[in-house]
């Protein structure tokens, strides 16, 4: 099975280009102000989005955002897929999807095995994709924490899905093997310091994914 990769929390042209050139199928832009990976302005977001070739999905990460915040970012034309990484209810997810006309990915925080099934049951009918991420940390994501990957071993997920949380170049192969993840997502695992992406680590991560 071919494994694809998403590089999230990109804020510069250099690191975005490295992700695209390395073969990332999805690239993520963070719109959550408390995050060190926050894209500070709509002008920056628009410029970054314009660098992405067709065929690479541009993901906007939102955390419990209201309609005005979402609309403002979508107006840049730089977002193809909405990643909802907060405490959005199934009703809110469905409403965002219907109102914007954009596909939606819901992040599921996983601390114990039951969280996986609960997330699938709760959101499978209203989202286009699911992401399983570690529940630990001060931010909704990008905390360099992993959950027990065996929670996903052999589990059937009825939607396209991503594995996130604590992935790095040196452990992504094992994570994909244990979970069977079709797509792996990384943010902090390709940073030289918190919020600062490393071109070298992005390349190393994507090189590992290519051989899976």
C-alpha cells in the first residue's frame, strides 16, 4: 500500500516548496492564533496558496472558528480542505461543510482505544476525512506527542483518514506499519525549533514515506 504524506504548519515559501518538491500530497496552513505555526495574515496565506500546484491539497487548520473567521481565510483562495481541530460538534462540522461547499476533515483526539471508535461513530457521517491525533499537549495538535498506535491496528475506518501525533523521520515507517495509515501527517516532527520548519527534516520525512 502506498502511503501519502501531509506536511502541516507551513509558514514560509522555502519550506512549502520543500514539501511539494519532496512529494507531499497535502500541505497545511494553520489559522489558529495561539499556535507558533500561525499564518499571520491573509496576504501571506494567499501567497503561499498560490505556490501550490494543482494535485496537491491545500489544507486550512481551524480550531473552533466562527463563520466569519472561516470565510475570511477562504476568501484568499488558498484552502481546498478544512481541517477542524477543535471541539466542533457533528452538527457544526456538517454545517461548515454545507455552508462552505468545501470538504472537511475532523481531527479526533486519541488518549485511549475507545476514542478511536467514538470518533468514527460521531463524525463518519458528517466529515469527508478523519485524522487521529494524540490528545496530550497544550495545543489541539502539533505537540510532538504520539498515542498508542496499536489502537488503530487492523481497524476499518469508513472514510479516508490520516495518522498524526509525534511522527518523525525516524518513526514514521513503524507508525505506518502498525496502524496501516494511508496518510501520515507531521508538523513538529520536521522542525528545528518550535514552530520553525526544517527543509532538511521535511525532505528526510518525505524520503522515508516514499519507500513505504
